[in-house]
């Protein structure tokens, strides 16, 4: 809360709630969103162990059973679906960054303009 951009907003007369929502929360969300993408992969990988320990039905148990009986099409299908899901989640997260950080928004047109010259 002592960053220069927050102090500047306060000196301009912006209210405490507006400073928290528009300035502090915007910068605090960047690491949270990044870790959300990483945790998606961690949850998918932990599904096999959790579902077997707690005897739950799901993709983890399906993969474990398919590996036991060497059903490679099922294993390949689940791995492909999990990989596509992970890529889509991370692509959405990367698309959110320019919405949260105006510096990233401003860089895209400049890079295109330099390449066109």
C-alpha cells in the first residue's frame, strides 16, 4: 500500500475502496492468476493418487485402471484431454494479463508497428 502509484492515487483524492479495487487488487491478482494455471496441472496430476486413496471414481482412477490392463487408447485419450485442458486454461490466463496490466496492453501495438517499418 506504500507503492508510489497508490500514494499518488490517494493524493489525487481517490477513496480508499477505489484505491484498493482499482490499484492494489489489480497488481495483487497477477501472481494469483499465474499460480492458478500452475495449480491446474498439479490438480490433474494429483487426481490419480487422491482418487485411489479415497476410492472415488474419476479420470485418475480410469487412467490407473487402464494402465493396469495396458489399455493404451484410453490412457492416450485421457492424457490428450488433460493436456488440451491445461493448454486452454493457460491460454486464458495469458489472455487476462493485458486486461490487468496496462503496460502489457501498450506493448502490443508498438511491437507490430516496429515490425511493419
